[in-house]
C-alpha cells in the first residue's frame, strides 16, 4: 500500500471516529427551560455577560414579555462537574412561503426563494428550531466557557437541539433546525456540526459600518467622506427631510407607550414589503425595548407636524451598535427619503454612545455600501429531520445565490 493511500485511509478512519464520537451523548449534564427566569441567573450571566446585550437575561425576558406574536423561546444550559460551560437561547416558529415572502412573484433561478419553492410545498407549514435570534444579525444564541474546546462546545449545542427537537414532538414535529448567524471565525469553530448532517448555507452579507477612532460626532463621519458622497447625503437625504419640516429625536418611554400602535403600523408596512419575514413582533415589543433603558436601547422617531412618520430601534452593546428594526410611512416615503434618514440616525446614536461599529443587517446592500458599510460574509447551519430532504438541502441550498454588496468606498483615501 502506497504512502498516499495509507494517509488517505488514516484520514478517513479519523473522520469516521470523530463522526461516531460526535453522534454519541456527551458527558455533560443539561438543564432546559421555557422561561429565562427559571434558570440559575448567576450561572447564565457568568457565560452570557461576555456575549453582551443580545444574550442577556434582560433582553430575552423583554422578548418573552412582549407577547411573541408568532414564535416561542427555549433555553438550555450545559454543565460539566456542576460547573456551567454552555448556554443556548433558541426560538421556535412556523414558516411557509407565505410567511417567508409577503408578495410571491417570479423567482430568480438559483435564488433562496426558488430553492424553497422547489423543496417545500407552498402550503406546507414547516416548524423551525432556531439556535439564535431571528431579530438580530449575529451569533446571538450561544455562550461558552473559555476553557471549552470547539468540538465539545458544538457537540453540546447539537445535543441540546436534538433533545429539544425530540421533546417538542408533543407539540408537533420540528422540521428544520438552524444555527445562525456565523462569521468566518465562528464558522471555522463550529465545523463539528458538519459531521452531524448539518449543511452550511451562506446568506446575504451583514452590512457593517466601522467608525474611525477620531470620529466623535456625526459631522466627523461626513468630513471623512469624499465631497461627492458627502454632498449626496446632504442634498438627497437631509435637505428634503428638513425642507418638509421633519425632525428626528430620541423617543421617551412615555412617547413610545403612546405611539406603540402607530409604531407597529409603520413596522408592518415595512414587513409586508420585505423579501423574508419569518418573525413579526407585537406592539408591546417597542415598549419592552424602551424599558431596557437608553444606555442599551434607543427608539429614534421621525416626526412631521406632530405625526410619527418613522422610527428606528437602536441597540447599544458597548463598541457595537445595531440598527435593529425600522418602520416608516410608505406613502410619505414616496416623496421623502425616510428610510435613509433613519439609517443615518443610527450613526449619530452610535457616535454619541462611543460605539466603534454599526450593524445594519442584510437588506438594501447598495444604499448601505454608499454609507461606507462593508459586507461581512454570514453563514448558517441547517438540518432537516428527514434524511432525503437533508440531502436535497446539501445539493440545492448549498449553491443558492444571493445578492452581493457592491464595492464602494465613499471615504477619503
């Protein structure tokens, strides 16, 4: 037997042993819950605190208390020798092509919608278990002890998801399991999931705006741009808004409480036009986010003559600030650049809070690129309970095309 053949045989044997090990129950102990407050709070905080706001008990409690219009939450913790080593926050929801897209129309060949249409019957509702948060743009569903090695941590996550999937049979089958959203480092760290029949699916990039260290206020950001882009922002976005008598400001908790139903109306106007809308929040969600406090959550409203025309939820997490959810009057937006003006207010908020980058999410790639955002490749792991459909996912979803962000640099060199 040649040296190369022996090496290949050794690699195949090692891969088989790893797969077999991963498919066995781990030596960890687990705790599961349907409410964040049923868990040991100190143990959760020990793991979740380094992960920031979106893994905090306060944030997930706010989600629970907001009514959760069309999804449920689940939590789990893993222990080794009585010490907490992993925490997971998950969401359960149902989707169909009707919820994945509000206005079905022509499907581009190779698009995610086309793949969904080919592999899931339009009227068939699919139950999803998501490790993470469908309302955010990062790996906001897991936290690990620093000493836990990658193989053990992701084996723990896989076992948590398997146990929940089995337990949920009482409420109906879970069809898909997702782990979202992973950047390049997290994807490499989680490779063990590939040995457990999970498939990688690259999604649209997350648009991220880095803020220079010497930017302190919004005018510093504009000053860093070339005159072409700076003039475009002032003339095409700020000037029409100001000429229409619109003003933008941080909404007080009292204003949020009074305007919650109007905010929900504006939010749904955007949702109804969205390409993907698997999750919809309730009007009480805005009140619960405001209750997190201005140092963590800010609702910025755009008003004209006392009428709320739009708003943006900004979540603050140390150096990272997220433009989370947006809503605006679509009729007024035909004449006014409400959407773009609201995006720019996230930059104002981030600089005021000392943030160093702004997360803008996956939609409107070109306008965000013109703001200076850079595309961050994002991947999720996906698995179907049926082996045949799992094979289809590998063959079809793995080659799904998505929009690419244009290469634009609006800043001075």
